[in-house]
């Protein structure tokens, strides 16, 4: 079996992963775009540089391919945490999580193309979820805190929408002519 172990020169080949990466990149705020790009480039260099590529767990340990979600989520979370530490913890959560997701796409594309592993939407989803949980944990954010923050955000969105609906109804009532007392 011919195993290709370098990152493709023309970029990724799996359309699902290309779409996910493009979607993530489009969501990075303008003020974080350069930091995001630098984090992805640094991670790619560490993983795919010929001097360090052999250290990638998927390459050096074929047994790790049995549990790709665990292997990749652990590896990417560890690598991104290292970059976070090297930034003296100045990397924002947005940059950290978004760049980790893009790096996961690069690794999964490599695994599919170079190691002939089957990549499914479930593998992608689970790998991103587990890597994110590991990074949040390293940042001291528990799953409970994350769920509470999401619930609070949802409540604030719901409250805002209720308020907008209320204002809209009041405005509509003001615009409607009042009924006159005649027949």
C-alpha cells in the first residue's frame, strides 16, 4: 500500500472538509483573521514539515488509526494548546477553537488521502467536539460552565426576540386606525 505522508500541495481534496474550513474561516472576526491564519499555518508546519511529520501519532503509530476521533482530537488539542502557551495565552478563544477546527480538517483530509482512512460526517463532528472539549477543559472551562453559557446566551436571544416582538406589536397597534363608534 502506497501511503502518501505529506500535505497536498494544492490543498485539501475532501469537499466536506474544504466546505467546513471555508465556513469557519468566513466566521473569524476581522480583528482575529491574521492570528487565525498564523495559528493554522504554525500547526500545519509542525504537523506536515518533513522534519517533524514522522512524529504525528497517525503516522508513527498505525494502531492509533483504530480510534481516529480520539487520536486526532487529542493530538490537535495538544498542539493548539502548545501554540496557545507559546502565545503567552494571548490567543483568543475564537482563534483557538476556530483554528483547531481548521487544523482538524487538514488532519482528516491527510488521513483520508494519505492513510486511506474513511472520513464520515460523524467522525468530523465527534473529532471537533472532543477537541473543543479538551481545549475548554485546558482553559479551565468545564462542560457545565459551557452549557450554562450557551443556555444563558439562548435566553438572552429569546428575551431580545420577545422584546422585539413586543415592540413590533405595539408599533402595529399604533399604526392601525382606532375603530369609530358609528355603524
